[in-house]
């Protein structure tokens, strides 16, 4: 699988490129942050109204750091908390998008940041926000459940390879 793909988002053809551990520059525009959240060897997927199953995430609010945004979004969408580690960015490039709107909602080139979260608290699911449900999925089943592009699977692979040293493990390994 290549680290670059084209997607059709609402009639806009956009180039996506996975850049593991990309060091962000001060002039890079981050449009959103997302997290692959692991608990007892499974990944949480959330069903956001109108978008199907995906990993939790969203847009940065004024004054928030990417990590603060991630913690807020995973709590609002999946009702989980935990430690995070940065795993990379997807470059969202509208350069070839003939329908791109200059000075519109999104920049010509922006970045979606991705993190791995090792869940330390799984709270009751309250449906107080836009999420309809959460499910816990074996990592190998994610491609059959998640409604997303193939680049998302590269991000999942990187998240699975990036185990924190907190004693939490993924898969069939034992906890410390």
C-alpha cells in the first residue's frame, strides 16, 4: 500500500499523503486531530451522525494545543481518557482539486494530526455530543468496519507499532 491516495470528498478530488512522525513547521496549517485509541487490545471506533464509523477526532478550538484537542475530542466522542503519543500527519493537498475554493473553509495544503492513545479510563457512554455509539474492534477487523480511505490503514499500522512504555500493550500480549 502506498502512502498517497486520492479521495473524493463531496465532489472534490483531494490528494492525501501519510507522513509518519512528520515534524510540523510553524507555517503548517493543522485542520484536525484524531486518535487511534487502544483498550485491552481493541481499537475504539465511534459512529458520528452522518459519517459512519471512524476514529475519534475533530477540529482545534481557539487556544487549544493539538494534544488538548485530542483529549477533548476522544472524551466527547468515545468517553475515554488516556496517555497519547504523536504518530504522524496526513497531508491534505487541494493543489489538483479543480473545485478548490480560495480563502474557503480549508487551506490549499493542510494537515490532520494523528495520535495513539492508550486508554486508562473507559467511562460510561452518554451520547451527549454528536456520536451515536462507540464500539471496540479487533485491529484486524477495522478495515471491515471503518468508513474511511486506505491511508487510514497505514495510520492504524503505525499506531499499532507505537506502543507506549506505560505497561499497556496491544494484541495478545500480557499486561505488566
